[in-house]
């Protein structure tokens, strides 16, 4: 007996774009929910990402589980729903969120990549991916984002990985998993709200047509790839300052005994509060910047396939 492959429910706009071979950029919903950004910055982030994708001639496709249905592409009135209280849905949680009929499951990078791949959407934008957490050699916390990047034939655009992670080990793990990591306008792995981690990348491609060609070839090999671009300089946070905020946030998480999936939302909220909005402004700027680059790639990749 065989089972049919899973397919998310497409919005009419995304369904039409797929049929007409128009460029589409998938977005996750966790960063826009209360797990990712405080109100009202989350609304602004979502609006800026949707707008810049449309301005470049691509169709935005937000992923989420709404009323127990896995979705890719939402109507405007439904976008409201992802700004609220959410339960976090990584790739492994999709079946539970659908089977139990969750009201709003906010999809992470791994869940969004699974839904994008199932729908045939080739490009995805986020803020910063999850990765190997600091201290993983003891507690083993490695984000499911990394293996999802390797398995799903989707291009992910991010400002590197979140700076409170162990970035050298995150890069090593991406190499182990066989995920090409390409810098766009940078030689070093970006550190989310900080311009650089100081870690050298193997590849840098500034030419968007070349980037799209590489993405098309990578797709033929069956896996994903990560394109990194730094936070815009005007909104970037000083590395030393960020490091202090991170250390305080991680100590707080530790003292409260927070572990697993709850770590990332808690640490993001602590850093937001600690930097009096500076980290949030940087987060908005980089999210929009990533959405723009993702749309630029999608527009060039679509005719190649
Ligand atoms: N980056 C952000 N905000 C976020 C996240 C990343 O700027 O909210 C989310 C993403 O959804 C990412 C998830 O997939 O955190 C990773 O969580 P974990 O470390 O539990 O795998
Ligand atoms: Mn984790």
C-alpha cells in the first residue's frame, strides 16, 4: 500500500503563480508571531516583507497551520492571524498540528521548507536560521532547520544564523550536511543583527544571475542551499554590545531552566528588551533585506527551470 504525498493548501494567488510559472517567495510565520517579534514590530516586519516581494514582481507565500490546515500563501485578512499567539511548529510537529487541528501553528524554517518543497516553491526568506546552540556538546540542542536545509530543494535567504548560537559549529554542521553556504556581498558568515561573525565563507557570489544559475543546478542535485547577506549597515548592532546582551539573555534562560524549542523565543525576547528596541529595528531591516534578495533570486530562477 502506498500513501499519497502531503501537499499544503495553496492560496489562489500562489496556485495561479505556480501554474503561470511566476516567481514566488515563501516566508515563515514564527518570526511574525509573538514567538519571534514583539507587537507592533511584527506587523511592520510582515508588511515590509510582503511589500518588497511584490514590488520586485514576485508573489509572497506565508506558511502556517491555520485551523489544522497546512497553508502556503494567505489572504490579507488571514495575515492578521499570524501576528498573534502561536504554538511553534517545526517540521516534525506538522503532523501533530494538522492531526490535532491547531488554531494557529507558527511554522519555523524547517516546517516552512517542508511546505515550500511540497508545493514546488523554490525560494524562501527568513531572518536568521536556527543552528547549533552554544553548549550543544553537552545538551545536544541543534535546530531542525539545518537538516531541513539539506533535504529540501529550496533556496533559503538569511542574515546568517542567530548570533546567540555557536556559529563556528553551525557552519561546520552545514558543511557536514552538504549544504552550500554562499555569501552575497559578504566574505564572512553574517551574525544576524551583527554584520559579521568573522567566520570566512567558502563562496561569495554578488552577481544575481550567477546566483540563480547556481540555485538551478543545486536543485538538480536535490538539496537546498543557504544564501547569506548581512544586516543593512545603518541598522547593524555593534558586535561587543550584542555579545553582552546575548550573554545576559542566555544566563536568564539558564537560570529559568528553559530548554528545547522554548529557548529561541525566550532569548529573542530578552535581547529585544535589553537593547531598547535596537535589536528589533535591526531584525526588521534584515528581514526586509532578505525578502528583497529572495525575490531578486526567484525572479531570475523561475525562467531557468
Ligand atoms: N530567526 C528570527 N526569529 C525567529 C526565528 C529565527 O529572527 O523567530 C525562529 C525561526 O522560525 C527558526 C526557529 O526556524 O526560530 C529556530 O528555532 P529552534 O532554535 O528551536 O530550532
Ligand atoms: Mn532547538
